[in-house]
């Protein structure tokens, strides 16, 4: 069973949702020109299953996703384009913005 960390950051005009694979919280990944740290502060929200993500992800204005399973789920659901996915070290990362 896949689980994900799901966190909502509310700002006056934005709803930023951050999602990461359960097992990568707290890790840092390094690529040739980039690095990402999957911090508890930004990603460490509720630990949820896929169904929760699918039922609650629609309200975002900004989406920030890290983790191979998380990103693949977002691509499969049409929330991010495969073309917008980057790989940092061995982990996928994607962002989306709704205007």
C-alpha cells in the first residue's frame, strides 16, 4: 500500500499543496546541477493513502510534488505533464500552477 505525505499551505490568494512519497521525507537528493531536501516543514503533513490524495488534490493553485510514486500519480491523473518532470538524483520532482 502506497502512502504519501500531503500538506496544504494556505496563503491569501493561493492554495499550495505539497506531496511526497512516505519513505523520502527528510532526505536530500542531489543531481549534477540541482539539489532538493524533502523537509518535514514543507512536505510533512498528513500521512495518507492514494485515495485521499485523489479526493483532495483538486483545490490547488500551486502543486509541488517529489517522489517517484507521487509524481507518477500526478502525471497519470493529468495534473502535471510528463514534460515538466525533472529528476534530481534518483527522485522525480514536478510543479504545477493553475491561474
